[in-house]
């Protein structure tokens, strides 16, 4: 079955479900939000960042979401065009719905990220939006956990899972737990567990798997328990300790690449892009994980998230100067 999965991914055409937003970074780097007098703008939102990471590495990526029918929404549409992200399935919505806005500092010490999500336009994605998609065009459907946090987006996402499954399109799930988006932690944990049981590839960090388990000490056990009829690859990320990759054939651990980090944000989205592009380009699973880790190391060393995603050439240059990271 793993061969079938990689064959699908080798089509190099991904559908990403979830938000696009506006990121603002205090300038110059190192400035705190409260002391900033100017900001640099960039495309944001975890799903749009993943799509940007994929296109920067030569993949095709399409986004399905809703954006606000205002200047911020139009900014997001313009940015999607700049990154070469197909927006056929991105709809504008009027009224009081608004795009998400994030303010994030370019510093590691005392880092602050502030995200505004009230009345989020992307949560208005509905079943009609996903029924308009020809899933047969894509090599995989990628969803972040944030898509599941509210209705009608939650029902639309699960319907998209069903439609993708019917056309044999693999499902990729980035746990991406954001507490502020959910009504209760229990609803979030139950919903994430339901989604994970449907997916072929599941990626999350130890805190997210621990949250799903209801106990931080049981995060790895939770990840292992998800290796079921659908799941074929689970990546359990452990921050500075690297990652454990779980398959039906066994497990292996990889380390992280050392870098001079400017900020902590964007690593997960970049990992996803580098990892999937690696698999799509025929790299081994271990090498794909390492390419994801290298992509994450590059992003945290630069300003911004989407603008910092490495191209294939940048990734190859970085890897050529490295040895495989040791385990901590």
C-alpha cells in the first residue's frame, strides 16, 4: 500500500484545505510588537503556508477556502497568485466575515505571536465548496486541524475526506492544534481523533498527540495507536529531539539540523512542504523526513513564513553543507 501512496504523491499536484491570512511582522527584526512603528506584510495562514512551501519546491498546489470580500481578502488572493497557488476553489464572502490576521515577532527570546480569528471567513467553507472539486485531479488532499474547529467548515472537511477517499486520493493530516479556535478541548480531541483515523499520513508534535491522548505522557502511544487500516505514515515531532516516524514496518528516529533561528514560527508548515515534496520526488521516507527537517531549519532562520519557504535549489544547497543530524 505504501507503493500506491507514493505513486499518488508522485503526481506532484496537491489540494490544500484551510485558511489564507495576512501576517504582519514588526520591522526591523527583533522589534517587539508593542514597540513597532512599522510592519512588513506577508501571506499567512497554515494551509496557505503549506501550499507556498510546495510550490516553492516545484509542486503544484491548489487551495480550497473562503476569504473576506475586502482589501485583506484581495491581498490574500494576490499573494496566492504570486506564489503560483491555484485559487480556483477560493471563494470570497461578504458581510462581517473576516480573514485571519497574525502579528508575529522575528525573535526567539520572549517571542510573541498574536492571532485574530473572530468571525473567520475560512470557517464559512461549506459542503458545496468541496462538492465542486474534481478530486481525481490531485495526488493528495492536505488538511490542517484548524479547518475542523468550527462549522460549516468542519462538516465540509469531513465530506471532502469522503469524496477524496472514493477517488483513492490519499489524505494528509497536519494536527495543528490551536486552542483559541475550539469551543472546548474535549471537542477538539475527539474531532482530531476522528479525522486521524481516516488519514494516510498524520503529522503532529508531541504536545498535539499528547493533547489527543488526554495526557502528555501518552502522546507517543496515541500516535502509535493511529496506525490503522488507513494510516501508513505517522510523524511524531519532538522539537529539538527530532522526530519518530512510524510505519507498519517499524519506526525510526531522526534528528534536527542546527540553525541560527530568528523566530520559532513557520517550521511545521515548512516541514510538511519539504516532506511531501521529498516523497513526491521519489526520495526514501527517511530522506523525505530529513528534507522536511531541513526545510524547517531554513524557515526559522529567515523573516516571515511563506516568504521564507525554501526553493528546491536552496534546500539542496543547505543539505550539501550538512551531515545527517545526530540524535539528541
